[in-house]
């Protein structure tokens, strides 16, 4: 046995793609603040992951962004 204290280290997510700002994500998919906040906190700011999530939910982007060029 070891004498080292057991401390829980929060899991770090790897950021895939560039990060979205909260307002950019909500605006792009026309989400209300409550739903956008829930998804943003659950899946993180990764533009790649959030875009994949919204594609799976069949929610196309509502507004073109600089990412869509």
C-alpha cells in the first residue's frame, strides 16, 4: 500500500478543431441560451465535436460562419 493521498484529477478533454465561443455556437445553430449552454458545457468548446453533434441531431447551421468557407 502507498501512503500517497488519493486525489481525483478531473479528466481533460482533448480539443478537436478550433474552439467555438458560446455565443458563436448558439448563433450558428439558432439555439436558445439554455439549450446552447447545456450542450456547450456537456461537450466542450470543440467546433468539430459540436458540429458533429448537431449533424447527428439533424440541425443544420442556420447562419454561415467564417468556418464554412
